[in-house]
C-alpha cells in the first residue's frame, strides 16, 4: 500500500468525522450530483430554445 493513499484516507475520515476542517464526502458527492444536473438542464434549455426558434421561423413563413 502506498503511504500517500493511506494518508489521504485518514485525512478524508477525519474530515468526515468533523475532526478536521474541509468538505465532507457527502457534501462533495452532492455538489458533483448537482453540477451534473445543472449541465443536463442547461443542455435541455439550449435544445428547447433552438426548437422554439425553429418553430417560430416556420410560423413566420408564408403559406404557398
């Protein structure tokens, strides 16, 4: 086992137990999940904006 890996695990455990300042694993996981959700929502928003612009342009065209 690499000593640095063990040191990292101990540091993470101390943070999670509140013995050391820092962001807990739970908070970090939640932030990652929220960032992923924001990316998905922004992507969906972009798609909806493009679709509405497309359909608005279709409605503005004169009928033949």
